[in-house]
C-alpha cells in the first residue's frame, strides 16, 4: 500500500512499519498527555570549576516521570518530541523550572549559580527563542548572566546566518552560549570562529579514553588549547574517573561535569550538595585558607 504524501512523493508502508507507526502514535498521544499533566521534571548535574574546586553551576536535564513506565531519559522521548514539534513546550517547561529553581537556591543563600539549558536546533530557527528566554528570566527573576544556552553543531550548520543573528541577540541580553557535544559533528574550530560562542563542551566520547588512548588525550589537549586561544571557556563532559580529572586539571580545562563528580540528580539532592558545599566554606577551617 502506497500512501500519497502530497506532491509526487509516495511512501510504501510495510506491516513492520505500520506497527512502528502505531507505537509512535501511542507514544505521541501519551507525550501530549504528559504535557497536559505536567509530567516532566528536571534533574541537575553539577559543573565544577577546576580553578576553585567548587560547584559553580549545573546543567538542567529533562526526565519524563511516566505514570507506568517510570522515569524516562531524554533518548526515549526527545526524538519524537522533536519530530512532532512538542519539543517547544518541553523546552519552555524546562527553562521555567530550571530558572525558578536556581533563583530559589540563590534566595536560600546557596550562591549565585549558573544553569545551562539544552535548546534543540528547531527552537533556534523557530523565531521565538529570544522571547521564550526573556520570559523565563522575567518570571524567575534570574539574571541573564546566570543562564547559559547549550546548542549542538546541528543548530549552527543549517542556516548559519540565522544562527549567528540569534546568538548575537542572546549575548546582547547577557546570556552565554555553549556548544554541546563538540567533536562529534563536522564543524572545525576554524569554522566555529564565525559564531559568537562563550563555551565549548568537549564530548564525552573524547574524555572517556583519556589515559587509555593517546590519540584522545592529544585531541582533548588540542581542543582546550585552541578554544582558549579563541577566547572560549572549556567544559569537559563525561568525567568518570580520577584519572580523567587529573588529566583535565593538568591541561587547564575550566570546568568538569560527569559521574565522577555526580550523576544528574533531582533538585532535592542537588540542593543537599550545595548545602554541604556551603557548610565547608562557612567552617572556620575553610575560612583560615
Ligand atoms: P547532553 O546535553 O550532552 O547531556 C549530557 C548527557 O550525558 C546526559 O544524559 C548526562 O546524564 C550524561 N552524562 C553526564 N555525565 C556522564 C558521565 O560521566 N558518563 C556518561 N556516560 N554519561 C554522562 P541525559 O540526561 O540522558 O541526556 C541526553 C541528551 O538529551 C543530552 O545530552 C541532551 O542532548 C538531551 N537533553 C537533555 N535534557 C534536554 C532538554 O531539556 N531539552 C532538550 N532539547 N534536550 C535535552
Ligand atoms: Mg547539554
Ligand atoms: Mg553533551
Ligand atoms: Mg548529547
């Protein structure tokens, strides 16, 4: 059976494809329900500054608290959310939750923290990203300088002129921009010079084999050096071992994020970490330094 798609495009459906489609429809309708019932929650993964050894910010990572399937990670629903356009509602929810949360922590005396939120490529080209960001800042009372936008190379490569213009506006508002998963796409650092970026996040694929694989160590070292020469801050993702941490400290990476420090955790656990950090800073022993 061929289905007319409009124009002269035809697509042939096989029985396997049909069942996949039914599954997708189920997921799509439960995704719509999830938005209605507000089942999305934000987990936080700390970013540690290697200069101070302290948690100075965190990345907001969405989870779906599904009524029967439990806690679902983004890989289970973000692709479908992107396909169906539901991603923009999810992005707004994550932005609202994360900015409010970080402002609350600040009001509770836990520090002036920065939060990074993942923005999908479509959102960048939809035209309302600036308004959405402005709204989140306005509603939460968070300062623009405390919000970082994480984008992947995909966002830059389609319609780069549009991307550059949106980036300029984001920075004019006082927010910063991080390029996520760097090294997995096709862009080179020389191409990146065209984009106003503040931060480069080295993909965990390169960090993983530091120490075991000399090439990956060399790649990470080169990325850090070049990013610094271009005036960018570097975050290493997927820091899983003391060995990774030691290498990155030695190579003057700026921030680290990974299971070695903490997995992404619910807000209450993130808050407990911040309180523990606060306690060590306030103690007489720490003050003596
Ligand atoms: P990402 O932005 O690159 O986020 C980092 C991912 O690496 C997270 O997976 C995190 O849990 C995982 N990770 C962190 N440290 C380690 C480590 O030491 N080892 C390993 N193996 N993994 C580590 P997560 O939370 O499953 O998110 C996956 C991706 O989903 C994210 O990649 C991001 O692209 C996307 N995503 C997450 N939250 C959102 C969101 O709110 N909106 C959108 N559009 N995408 C999101
Ligand atoms: Mg990210
Ligand atoms: Mg990443
Ligand atoms: Mg990723």
